[in-house]
C-alpha cells in the first residue's frame, strides 16, 4: 500500500488487502464485537492498523483453518484480540482474492446409462449331443390283397418328434435349471404342435 503503516484505510482498501468483498467485512463486524472501525459522517468506516490485523487473523481462522464463527468467537474470548491479530498477514502483504463462485456455470447431472437388455441366444446345434444310431428298419411282409377295402394306418413317422438333443437331456433329467428350461421351450412348443396334429387326425 502507498499509505504509511499508521494511516487509516477505507473499507474498500481493507477488502482489497484481505482479498475479500466489502460486505464480508461488514458481516464480520456484526459477528465479532471486537471489530470496531472508526465511523465518520455518513457511516463511512475507517480501519486502523490494529483493526486490520484483527480482521486478518479472523480471516485466517475462518478461511484457512476452517474454524466456525462460534469457534473464532470463543478464541477471541479465551485467548484475546492480540493472539488473533498475531495470526494476520503483514500489512504490506496483499492476499490473493477468494474465488467467487460463478453462478452461470451449468454443471450437467451425470446420467446413468440404461442397462442393456439381456439377450438369450439359444444355440441348439451346439447343445445337441450326437444322435444315437437308428435301428435297422424291420422287413416289410407283403400280405395278399383282397377285394375288401383296406384301411391304411396313418403315417405319423414323419411327424414323430426326435428324441435327441435338448429333448433327450430333458427326458433323462429330473431337475432343471433356468438355462436348460429356456433352451427346452422352443422344442416343447414344437412337440405340443405335433401331438395336437396327431390327436386331431385320430379323432377325425
């Protein structure tokens, strides 16, 4: 500062020296009765060097040491003004201004990505064990034909479900887990459709 060390400072000069806003000094004055600047006509405040050192100590306790206002008030009562003033920065040292929060900065909320839907892939070919060897077909015995109309039995062999692959696994097991049940579901639907067709033909 260009003024002599003993000169009085205005509130704006003390605010610049401490790196705070002027309204902060007025707030501290309302909370700490030990802060008593000289008030002239019109309510203008003028701070003596001792006033500045006391404010410097208060700022250190609040802003640097993280002590609450009540905590600083207790320190002033128990340890005195001189102790708090001794914590102040030098009158020739200008503090860096406190950062001012920018209310115009918009911080986006982090959005949680939607969970990907679980897809179940049924690879029936990979799950199928080798099919058992088919037995030799029985020889066809020809019977003499007569004039009476013959009722041929319906040929259902082409619609008979294959007892292999997943169906064989299900047939031979007494307990099922979710994975096997999901794999069996398409085969069971197919088997149900075949049985329905057989029952319809038999009824007709």
